[in-house]
C-alpha cells in the first residue's frame, strides 16, 4: 500500500465526471491513488479526454480513464461497467453523480415528458448503475455513494420535479443499504446545498439577475458562501475510504443552510377574483 494515500489501487466509477461535483470527485480520488473510470455523454467527450490527459500528465498516483456514457441509456451503462471490469478486473466504489436540474418552473408548466426525462437521469440512471455494478461490488465488499441534494428533504421553490427526484435518490440509498448489507456493501449518499458548479452558474444566469442570484445563494448558508466541488469530493472520499461503519447515511454538505429560521412567506401574486 502506498504510504499516505487514502484509497490506493481502488477501482472507482464516477458518473457525470467531467464538470462540477463529479470533476471534483474524480480529481480527489485520483490524487489519493484510485483508478477512476469517469463518464459523461458524447457531447462532453473532448473535455473528458482532456481531463484524462491532464491527470495522466500531472503525475498523480492514481489513474483516470474517460468513457462516453449517457446514463439515460441502459446499454451505455452496461458498457461502462464492462469497460471498467475489462480494464481493472474489479470494482470497489460507484459514485452516482450524474444529474440535471431543469429551469425553475411552476408545476402548471411542466410536461409529463419533461418529468420522465428528468427521472431517467436523476433516478433511473443511478438505479441501473447500481444494478449492474453490484455483482462486482459484492465481490469486493465495496460501496456506493449517491449524490442527492439538500432540497430532497427541505424542498425548493418552483422545482417540484427536481426535488422529487432527489428525494427518491435519498430514499433509494436507504433501501439499497438494507438489501446490500448481507454482502457487506455499504450504500450512502451526500446531500449538497449550494455548491458553485456550472449547473449552479447556469441557473443563476437564467434568473435575469445573476449577481443578485449568486448573492442570495451565498446568504442562504450560515457560513455565508457557496460550497466547492472539492469540499463535496472530500465528503465522498470520507464515505468511500473512512466511514466503514456507515451505511444508509446521508451526509449533508450545506454550510448550515438548513438551520435556523428564515423568511418563508412570499407576497401572493395578484389574482383576478370576482365576488
């Protein structure tokens, strides 16, 4: 075992690994000696290969291998797991990070097709990744880390579909932890709050006043700032390498956003009510 490394030689899959929290997890695990197969859809292929080369050239003790995979498609998921086993012969950890957050919308404006599409990315993709990874994780007594969200148990304004999917991720984590305990496979989740990622930046830009949206995001935390992908990666590394007596656990990485009272009531929109 390499001296000082926290996850040396372990084989890890990270979905959605080319940006944001997924990229942070990729970098942290490779720096701690892991062999990481990370994926994203084909549109991210150029960035994925660039990240792979950057990490190879950095002299980091671990390895990074990029694989195209869109978690909406079962065949892509099966291929991702097969490639990992062909490369390294085993699997120690699955990080289900791939996810999407649609623009803020009232329920009246959301179609069933849009909800189904989000479920495929945020819930079904993670379910299928677990399904095809578990035969290998059982052999190594490995672990799964699902990236959920603080809003999965707090709620979020104008985001009913996103909240529903993340609530499902947290609940699925607990159910899988029960089922897989007989194989000594641990299943945990991370619920980030406001983390500065390309997705968060996109939502801020869509607000019409990005500067105000970013400041509002900072003000939502007791710590008065947005979190970073590196801080989420540190939480993931803890769950994978150190939290060996934790399963079914949801680790909240929020800067204290869920604590204390805050302004809740918004002025009601004017309605044309006739007596």
